[in-house]
C-alpha cells in the first residue's frame, strides 16, 4: 500500500502580520517546505492589506501547489474592531484558496495549541519550541506568526489522520455536496 503524501499550507491570519507555513507530509513524517510572514503594518489602508494577503496566498498556492489549506480561526477577544479585521483577513485568505478549488479547514487557536503541545493554553514560545522539535529545526524560528502557521498545518495533519478525525471544517465543496438544500 502506498503511503499518502500531501502538502498543507497553514495560515495564521492577521492584518499587521500574517504567518504562513507549508509542510510536506508522508505518512507520519513531516518536513517543512517554506514558512514566513507578510508584514502588513506598513500599509495604512485596510483594503490594501487585504489585497496583499489575497495576492500572497494566491502566489503560495501557485508556487507550492498544496493539497489543502488550514487556517487558524479568529478568537473571540474584547475588541470587536480587531476581531472584524481579523475575520476579513481570514476571509480573504479563504477566498484565495476557494478561487483555486482548494479544500479549506479551520481550527480554533486552543485546538492548534492542544494538538501541537498538548496544552490548549500554551504560549507562542512553547508552540515555537515544539515546532522546532517536530520539524527538526536547529534553532527555533524567530517569527512567531510563521511558527503559529506551521502549527496550524501540523494540527490539520494530526487531526485529519486521526480515526476520531473531525476537527476542522471540511471544504466548501464538501459542505455544498452534503447540504444541497442549504445553499442557493
């Protein structure tokens, strides 16, 4: 039996800094392909930030041809405006993936931390240290938004191969197929 291989693009959405990370999974083994951040704080116009996110995610999809996209869901904080902006950033990243018929999966921050570290309340530093161990980095990556994105991709890998599965949401295509009466 052939071992399943896939590439997962993990995204940690943000309107000041957006992290991304691509991992290659072959059976139980994972390796990093690429990771980084998009610095968006230099753009004052929110719409320009959203366009930059869309453009970069589209570039990543074209260049690395991932099989799936996993995103961190916005968390419910006290600042409604921040949550709205974060939701827009996530929506734009999702739109870029949908534009290429890419399956999208979404995970709550606590689920990502729990999957990667075993602690849903882990700090960004704890997540980065675990990413360093799992992906065998010599030094811990300094870009916490990028390590968060790698953590989202790893969370999806673990969740989707689990017999208990569940986890992130299925692709929109699967939702439409499963719920034809709910979509017009």
